[in-house]
């Protein structure tokens, strides 16, 4: 083989090695439609920066965290890859209990996952792409998301990606404004779920995009 041929082969090898090291982030959520739309969109927007692996499971937060652990175990027993660079358990508050959230938090802490709570619902984070969310109930947050054109379609569960494209930084800045210190303390303590509006999504976006500008808007604000 000529020197030029060897150089091309080595170059291809380096490219392939780089591709193999592209971080993959596992996202498990109990939101079947809007959330899955969002994470598929986010993966497309990030391009080669990260590969999100979204998974849906209809389960309460503690069971969802257990599901994330099982997926990580299956990954570790797989083809010898590098595994997931991070795992995020994404849930609304809905009608779940404090005990279910505490158990989910413990599972996440034990395994190095991040529990991403949207209170009262995922629309809190979507609204932040357009304005600071002030809604404290699921009904009002969902209605506001519809009025802002963020969701539509059947049951108003289809994400309008045109309304959020390129606005992740705006959403993180807006999340800072309602993720105040008092709500942060309540989120960390998990003695009650009365800390809406709140979203931990900034942690997820910061991790998968390397956007350090948003780091202060999550639980460590």
C-alpha cells in the first residue's frame, strides 16, 4: 500500500474512533407524546453533539427510575460499548406522591442518574421557550402552551418545533426566573410537591449540549 493510501486508512480510522466516542444520553420519560416529540427534536437540533436515546414507560417516578437502571444494566451486558454518558429520568408531578419521588431520587442518586422533575408538567419547560412560566397547575400550563402555539394537534399533545427551535438558552434564562431559592430548597427536600412552577430540564440541556450558561438554572441555582 502506498503512503497516501495508508494515510487515508489511518484518517478513516480516526474518524470512526471519534464517531464511536460520541456520547449517548439515555432519557426515560413517562410522557408518551409531547416529551418524546421534544427529545427527538432536541437530538436533531444537537446534531453530532450528542445522541439522545429516548424511551417511554407509563410508570410512576420510582418505577421509571428502576426502568432506567434496568436499561443501563442491559447496556452494560451488551456489545462492550462505552455505555451511556448520562441518564435522565424525566417526569411530571401529575398525581404522584412525595414517597414515589423520594424513592425515585434515591435510585437516581445511587446510580448516578439525574431525576428531572417538571412541576406541574412538561409544559412548564415548553412555556419557558416563549416567556417565564408562572402557571402552578397542569390545566393552566397546558392551556397557556396552547395559546402560545407551542403544542397543538390531537389532544394538544403534538409539539410545534418551529416555536422552540434555537430557543434553548431563552428557556434556560426564563427557568432561572421562576426556579427561585425557596422553590429550590423545596425541590431538594422533597417534603412536599408544592414548588411549582419548576423545571429541572436545564440540567439535562446543559449536560447534553455542554452549555455551561444554563448550569445555574437547575437544582443548584
